[in-house]
């Protein structure tokens, strides 16, 4: 009788363990894939810093626009110190997880590589670009917001 109880307890323990382990095999409903980033649009500067000093109040930023088109061309409206000055083509180093914006001016000018972040502030995606046009000791950070048409 004692052997019967031990066998029954072992069977019951294995059954409960089997039920518990079967609950751990959850099927993944769907794998989430990060979408490709679409930065096409017209972008205005909302903040400009040089070496962490805010220049937004001292420099007129109202007319400057960076225009990134769906066909991967870019142009500027107005001028500010930027890594390139002529229009051309652009690309992202990685369309899903971009760290750099690559700007290739038309006419064989050297390519500009800009450090890129895409924070979301108040529900709006921003483009935050860090660059060093000219003097290596000056670091500029441009923060852009998309212009609503």
C-alpha cells in the first residue's frame, strides 16, 4: 500500500509539473519589425547650439529650411553654416536604425556625414544633427522639426 501511495504521488507530481511546463510554451504572436525611417519633408530649425551655447535667440533661423525629398534629393532655403552648402542627394547609413545622414552635393563636392538622432518631443519627430563645419573645435547641433504644409 505504501508503494502504491508513493507511485501515485510521483505520478501526480509529474502530471502537475507537466501542466506547469506546458503553460510556458507560449507562441510569439508576431515579430515586430522596426519600420524604415522616412525623413522626407521640409524641416525648420527650432534650436541651434554651438559648443552647447544656445544661438537660437542671436541668429535668425526663421528662413532656413532643409528640404529632403522622396527621391532622396535635398536642397536648402536660405543659408546657415552647414556641413554642405550645395544641393544634392542624401541617404541614411541604416534606413531602420539611422545614426548618420549622408549628404552628397552635386558637382563632385565632398560628401558630408552628419550625426543623426530622431527624438520625439510633444508628439513630433525631430531631427537632431551634430556637425562641425569648418573649425574642428566648434560643434554645432541643429534641431529640426518638420514644417506642416
